[in-house]
C-alpha cells in the first residue's frame, strides 16, 4: 500500500519500486494514474504524469537496485522525485539521447531497452532534472504543471 498523506491542498504519496520485479513492474505508475483520476485532474496532465512515472519506474526496476517514487500533488503541479540506489549513470548526456541503452539482450527480449524512457520523461515534463552518482544511484525530478498548454 502506498503511504498517502492528505495535508489540505497538498497530497504526498510514496511508492516503493523493487529491482528486477517484473511481476509488479508498472504498479506504482498505475496506482498514481488512478489517484490522479480520482482527484479529477485534466486527462492530458494525467497522461503525461503516467508516462513519466512508468518510464522512471521501469528504469528503477531494470537499471537500479531499487528505489522510490515520491509524488507531491499541489494545485499548481505534480512533482515526482524518483530516487534509487544503484550503479548510477556515468554519462548522463548520452543516456538522454534517443536510442541509447545499456539494456541486456534478456531485457530487450522482454520488450524494453529501446533507449526511449528518459527522452519520453523529458518530453512529458515541464521541468526535468537528473542527478546521478556512479556507484551510488540516480535521482530524477519531474514536474508537470496543471496549466501547461496542451
Ligand atoms: N535509474 C537508472 N540507473 C542506472 N542507469 C540508468 C537509470 N535510468 C537510465 N539509466 C541508463 O540510461 C540508459 C537510457 O535510459 P532510457 O530509459 O532512456 O532507455 P532504456 O531504459 O535503456 O530503454 P527503454 O526505456 O526504452 O526501455 C539506460 O540504458 C541505462 O544505461
Ligand atoms: Mg528506460
């Protein structure tokens, strides 16, 4: 169960994401999508948040040792902090390029590893930040504004 706190107009939810758990992979993003639908947010905003959360979640499952997606929902925005412990990303610029992937053959056979996750997150976000330390882990900050013109 996600840890949901409702503090007036601000809601904060944290989803744990386990490494290599392909049975539960995608659950955090689905749960977030359902929550945003229950809050009655704009479908275009929900769609962008769900895409970003799904790609970030899959990257934690596939590339890290496990992590969390923390979501703050305010009247202005949906902000996600996706943090993991893991090998980190040695060359972030390269990782952000479309088609760049270090996914193994086994992962590609499962349908992942097109190298499109990070570019899709960036496209979906109004604000995007990525920090990574090799040997420690990676942290993405993704903000989606409710007012974004779609
Ligand atoms: N959380 C992470 N920890 C470590 N490395 C990562 C992480 N996220 C991304 N990477 C690195 O950046 C590369 C590009 O990530 P991206 O999500 O764009 O593509 P992918 O995960 O390889 O494939 P796709 O997302 O299309 O299934 C990955 O192949 C991996 O090398
Ligand atoms: Mg990916």
